[in-house]
């Protein structure tokens, strides 16, 4: 680890505690001195120093604005005559912010960006940058994201698996194409959530989802008891094939949306309330009883909606077989939807990704940081009651056999 000697003047130290902006000016002075120390280290010579070890000569500086939590800093980045100054200082952003900047940079160097994107990129990255700079930065971040996204999963069991997909636009072969990003999150045996991986596919076909699930299982995904997702046909077929014996919980949010779309507007409010009572029933038998009552009352008034309700009932209420404390968080894919919102917030800045690699880099870096928060934060579910329930259920099955 490099050690730097920093000099601070008395006026700055006095002003630090007496007026606003003192911390920002302090940090600015410290970082500028670090940059000067780093260029001295790279050239192996101080300014005007005569030495045989000198590796080059200084050529002034250029301003670089850096936004931090204490304010905007103006740094004086050294230039090297006939060479390029190398510093790690500007790489110490969060990985997701690095990925966002790199996507913008790629758009500029490929000549497909708007003027606004070019201006933003110059403000973020300095006055100019080259394709080689972009390539070097991408390689560093890609290796980190890829290692995380392909890490082994065999260390834990994942009783609960939630899967979803979102569509992004990618520029390929001179055309803009829609591509699906498949995402899986799991709740492990100790109750912590993990983001298990993402994969970019051509669409949400059964083959695409099978490829995704096979990839997760090859990395060690095991112990899956319940899978939560929407009812996309290709997704459901792939789930039944790849997770045979598991329970499928159809996302109740998507189910209710499909049901109301088939319900006459004049009946939507009362049908919603009646069906909500079914989904929140204390047990499967009560849910079945309420279902029959709703079917009796609305079969003639809303026949199409009642067909949707009857056909989807078992899948939408599968979660009622679990102990009550686990139902609320496993009845929908809302937790995955919140992840999608974070993704969309950054994706709206890019709008059209310059290539496939930038999709995985930006989304992977964001999800990697979210995964770190989840696995080091609060436990998502207390799994003790679940494992006791599993043990008792296994005992009943053994007695019946």
C-alpha cells in the first residue's frame, strides 16, 4: 500500500470547522496532493529533479470535476508528455456507477450517442478519453462481474426461488433489438436473500428459460421447494421440466391483473375484494369454499373472469400450504419487481445499450452490490418454523407409507 505525505495550510484547517464547504476543500487539497504524488511515483522523479531513473516529463494538468458526498471537487489531473498518466483514484466508485459511466463511454466511442450523452460523459470522465481507455476499464469490471455471476451455488440450499425477466434494447449489427434479461433470486436455508444470477437471452421462450435454469443447476443450485413467477407459458413449461416435484406459486399480483382484465369494469371493485379474500384465506380448504361462492355469484355476470379464476386457483393459492408467516413474502414476485425498478432507473439513462456486454456489466454490477447488501444485512425470513414444518410433514408422509 502506498503511503503519501500530505501538507495542509493553517488557513484551510481553521476554515474547516468555521464555514460550510470546509470538508470539500480539505478533501480537494488532499486528493490533488495524492495525484501529484502518484505522477511522481510513475515518472520516478519529482518536478525539476535530475535523475537517471526518470521515466518521462510532466506536461501541466487538466481540471476534472468529481462529485462526492461532501460536495463537488475540482481536481488537477497531471498530464505526461508523450504518455498517459495512470491513476486508480477515479476507479473507486461503486461498481454500478462505473458500469453506467462505461456504457455511456461506449456509446460515444461507437458514434451512436446523442450530444447530451457525450456532454454527460465528458463531465464524468474528464475532457477526453480513447477506445483503449474504455477497453481497459471494461476488462477490469467485466472480470469482477463475471466471477460473481458464475460463482458456485452449492454452498447453500435454496428452498424458495423467485424468477422474472425484463426486456431491454440492445444495438446489434447496426440495428436495435429487444433482448430479455432473466433474473433469479433465492432465499437460502438460513433465510437470507441472494441474487443467484442473470442471463441475457433472445426471448422468453421455453428453450431460453431451460437454458437459464440448467445453468443455475450446473452451478450448484439445489434444495428448491417452491418457485414463484408469473404465468408466462415458456417460463412455466421450463419450470415444470427443470424443477420436477417443486411447487409452483403463480404471482398473485400478475394473476389478479389478468383476472381484472377479464372482468367487466362495473364489477371490478367487488370481484377484486372477493378474490382478495380467497388469496388471503387462512388455509386451502377455506380458500376452496370461498372460491365456490364467488363462482356461484359471478358465473353469469363475468363468465370470462370466472374461467380465469377457476383455472388459476390452484397455482395462485399454492403458498397457502406453507406456514402463515412465509405467505406474504412468497405470494408475489414483488421483491424481484423492486429490483427491476432499480435496473430501470439506470436503464432509462442508457435507453439503448451499445452491446450485449454492456447490459451484463451494468446490470450485473448493480445486482452484485444489491446482493452484498442482502447477504450482509437483515435476515429476510426466519426459517426455523419452515424446517420444523418440513420435518413434521415428512414424518406424516412416512407414516402413511
